[in-house]
C-alpha cells in the first residue's frame, strides 16, 4: 500500500465536516462539564496598617525597623493560635461551616510590596464565610498583636 501526503490531504478534505463537528461537540461537552462541576472560590481581602515606631533601643535597625516589625507580626498572624482566635470571633452560623483548621487553610497573610501594610486574604467556596473570616481576622489582629507585643495602632 502506497501512502502519500496528497492522499492524506484528500482524506482530510473529505472528512473535514465530520472532524469539525466532533471537535465542536467535544468542546461543548467539556464546557458543560466544567460549568456543572467547578466550585467557585471566593476571596475576601483586607489590609491592616500597623503603626509601629522604632524606639531608642531599635535605632540600629534604622529606617527598616517598621518593616522588620511588620515581618514579625505577619509571622504571628500565620500561626494556628491566631486562626483559633479568628475562629472564636466568628458567629455561630459561620462556626458551623468551618473549623479552626479550615480557617488556617483559608487565610493568607503577607505584606504589600514590602511595606508596613499587612494583607489578609480569606478564601472559601462560600462568599459570606470568606468575608466573615477576613473581617474576624482584621478585627482580632489588633487584639492579638496588642496582647503579644503591646501594639496599639492597627488600622483597617
């Protein structure tokens, strides 16, 4: 049997409509499957500014003292202990939807472009729960940091 590119092109031309129909059918099926099975993830976001001033004893840190403090605060807010505090700050309705481990898994704490601004993101398949976790984290961050470091000025 002799096979050439010309024969292959002729065969593809004859079956072009069938190939196109199968491709469109498969695309439609995958779109439908994605729409019906995909779970949306909602993210609530808040920013905290911790107004920390370097003291006399911290002069060796210079201008970066506030950023060094912020890095420490961020690490403290990433702990399981803080997530338990955030969980306790939720209403009973939202406590029934999650756990302290769920809060720990949903929270992302970081800094905004290496500034003294701390960002807190909460992700959940339930948009109201994501918002409640972010609000609880923002509210409890000031209390938590005050208890551990004596920080008084946390602005949301």
